[in-house]
């Protein structure tokens, strides 16, 4: 098994090699599968993420669903993620730490109301383990949402047989790939 640094490097290179049109096509496939999940259909409050260039793209998905469901997006606050509701493109601004789009408006504090979480990752394995970028943002957030269905989304090459894990890592309930 590769160590975390080797996995991150391999995934970074594989994502870099993916042409933009292929990234869009594969992202649409992944997000269509998310839409078909019973958990998504039933959920009224869904936590998503505003994708960075190397992640499964979520912008059009967020736009498509924000008027039909309560969609929350994470905002980086120091070492933690705070949640805010996405109400349309006018509510977005670049985040202070990483420049990722973040909604403005009041913080959503009712973590118990979140029914489903769509989670990005550097890599996943067949047991539902997730490897992030190494800062633990999602692991800390996911520990506070035990009732929510946790869905990792990835390109097919990001699903490995096994990845290194640590005791604080939070498993996904399922992982969806293109």
C-alpha cells in the first residue's frame, strides 16, 4: 500500500492529465448518480461543496437544485468548516484561506438537520475510507453529523482497493464514481 503522500501525488497527476471536457463529462455522470439516490430524493437538507478545479465539478448541480432543496456549502474558518446556505450565485464570494467560493449569509448551525453530505476526496477505497487533503476539515465536520448519509464522489481512478487510514478518519456510507 502506498503512503498518503504517494497517493496524493498519484491522484494529483491523474487529475492534471484529465482534459477539461472529460472532467465535465465524468462529473455530470457522478452527479446524475447522486440525483438518483433514494437518500438524495428524500433529503431536504443537503451539504455539498463548491468544487475546486481538480474535484468532481458541482457548480451546475448546486445551481440546478438550490431552489428545490436546502443546499449548504462549507466555509473555511480557521481549522474548521462552517456551513452556510447557498441561495444563488449572488451569495458567493471567494473564501479567505483558499479562494474557494463560499456563500455569505448566516451560519447554519443545526447539523442534526443535515440529511445527506456529498464529500470530495483525494482518494477513496472500497471500504468507504476517504483520504482528504490532509487538514482534517471534513473529518471534524462529519463527526458532528452522525445521522447524515455520507456520499463520497470521485473520478473512477480515485477509487483504490485500499488507502492508508487513521483512527480519526470518518468512513463514507457509499462512494460514487463515474
